[in-house]
C-alpha cells in the first residue's frame, strides 16, 4: 500500500504538472500573444491614419496618433517577444511585421511628413496615395499570416490540453481502480489475520467482565495481538489480586466503621455531658461565687470597725477573686457557644452591628476621649448579628483599652472590597501601645496576655473570641505587623450581594431578634 501511494503520488504529480504547464502555456502565453498582436496591428493602423490625415490637413495634431502608434507598436512588440520567444515560427512572423512596418515608414510615411508644410494643406497626390496603400497592404498581408499562425498555435495548444486531460483521467482512473483492489485485498487479510483473533480476545474479555475472573485469556494470531492478549491476561491477574486486596480492605473498613460508630456514640454522650457542664457552670457554679463575694462584702460592712487593714485587704482579695472567676466563667461560656448555640444565618448590616457595639462602649469611649472614625456606609454580610456586634465590641474595646497614656486614642475603621474573592476586607487601626511582631500570633490564643492584670484588666480571651467569630463566618483575622504607631487588626467577611436580594427583610429581622434574645438569655 505504501508503494502504491508513493507511485500514485509521483505519477499524479507529474500528470498534474504537465496539465498545468499546457494550461499555463495556453492561457498565460498564447492567448495574451494574440491580444498583443491585435494591439500591434492597431498601432500600425493608427500610424497610417495619422500620416494620411496630416498630409491632407497639414495640422500637426494628426501626428499625435502617428507618434502614439509608434510607441504602442514598440510596447506590443516587446511584450510579444516575451510571450513567444520560445516559438521560432511566431517570432519570424513578428520580425516580418516589424520589418514591413519599418519599410513603410522609411519609404512612405517619413518622406510624406517631411514634404508637408504645417498650416498649408494641399491635396495629396494620387501617386503618393497609391504608393502608400501598396506598401501598407504588404504589412496587412504579413500580419494576416501572423494572425493565422497565432490562431493555429492556440488550436494546437487546446488540442494538446485536451489530450493531456484525457491521459490524466485515464491514468488517475486506473490508479483508483488499483487502490480499490489493494483495499479489498487488505480488508481480506485484516479479516483473516486480525479481526478473528480480536473477536476471540473480545469474547474472552467479556467472559472475564461478567465475573469469571479465573478464565485464562489466550489468543492465537499475529505477534502484536498475542502481545495484547498477554497484557490483558496480566491485567486480569492484577485485577484478581486487587479484588482480593479490596475484599481484605473492605473487612478492615467494616471493622473501622463499627469502631467509628461506637466512638460517635461516645462523642454524643460526651457532648451531652459538656452541655450539662455548661449549664452547671452558667448557673450552679456562679451561685457560690456570688455568695462568697456578697458575704465577704457584708463581713467587711458589719465588722469593718474591728478589722485591721490586713483583714480588709484579705477580704478585698477574696471579693476580687470571686468577681474575676465570674467574669472568666462568662467569657468561657461565650467562647464555647460561638457556632454552637448562636448559629443564625441572616443578612446582617455591619453598620448597625458597629453602632450597637459603640453604644455598648459609650462609657469607656467618653472616659478616654477616644475618637472613632468609621466609613459612611459599611457593607452587609450573612451571619449572626449578635456575634458580629460582639466582634466589633471586642476590637474597638481593645483599641480603647490599650491606648497610649500620652495621646488621645484615635480609632479608624476601614473597609475595602476584594472583587477577586468576593469578600470584604475590614481593618480596625489605633494609635495605642501596639503589639510586638513576635506576639502577633500569640494574642489569638485563649488566655494569652501580654501585660499584667494590674496594668490592663481582662481575661485574655477577647481576640481569641474574635478569631473564632470570624472563622465561624468563613473569614480570616490577623495582625498587620507592617503597621507602626499602634495596632491594626484586619479581618475578612464574605459578601452578601446575592443574599440581600433573595432574603425577606422581615424574616431576617425576626430571626436576628430571636438569636439576640437567645444569646442574652
């Protein structure tokens, strides 16, 4: 088949090239040559007409066709030489026409033009007219011969083109027939040597696919098909081994699933105990602390006159410890409830959440003289209104609490949209004491404090609570370590562009109210 393709390509290329050559010779040389011959003859006629008109009228404008005819004659002759330079007979006709034209100009046209005085017309002598016509008739005879030879060459070219096309058609048809016969022979060979062994391989593969994994695949035929059958047999053996391994793995997974179910039951029991502990911590555990603080204060009030300063100091320590224990228990409960009890998912206006937080911090803001700069409009998000208010309250409260003693607290809140991720970037920047770079991760760990309790109050749970709230809403919070002259806390929250359009405002408001009441309770 490769040999046939190569031979057919060479023969076809030669036939097509020969046809193209004959076609090009006819259309690009002979036909344009006839056109140029007509232009040459028209140029000679223009010369004869111009000379005769000048001889009659003695008006030099009749010499313009004569001069233009000479230029056209030269151009047409040059073009003819380019087109028929390889054809001696046609070149001889061209030379004959040019020679007769030159004789006519030398013997008749040039003397006649020189004999006429411009502006003095006179009758042309009959002898000159007859002599001029006789000379020009010789030119007509020569170009008639030229036209006949060109017409004969065109007809010969057409005949050659028809002959070439006929030969091309016959040879190409023969090649197509040979290709068809070769294709039929190859199809028979493929059927005998390839299709039947492939059918046997297909039947064996289907038998294995139906579940008979012990069936051994063996196929006779060409070496390539035997190699394929060997690979399929190897794949069957690998499948058998993998099936056994998967069965063993299934047994292991079944055992692990049973263990996980048992662990899930134990986890649910443990969670129930944690819920009970949270209830005890929020009610029963705080009641003794309140009694300790109350009775210590009563003890100081009733027996204050009989107690010395050391005893009063001990009572203050006890009261302070009980109160701090109450605050710590409340903060722990708040931290544990994030994402567990307060799991509202409603559209939230961050402007309203910030306004509520600033209202809660109004006393500390007024006492310190803090200046809070906020955007004119904050975006919305989807989440828990109470938790987001708590987030703003902790961040702004920290900025007020950790202010620099020598300057008025200035807190600036900014918001930018990250269009690529569909989130809002919010930052709370202050001019306070700042956080050293080595502690920017430590401050988000629960109960981690950078200052003594005497310098700044609190339980060390505020930023840990902020981190849990932000991550519960699908965001991320961090300290901008590149900021100097204070602290900048940045966090991200998802955008609620779609949620605002689809949510029912009344339903969202009712849900938010119920969530806030539940958290306060």
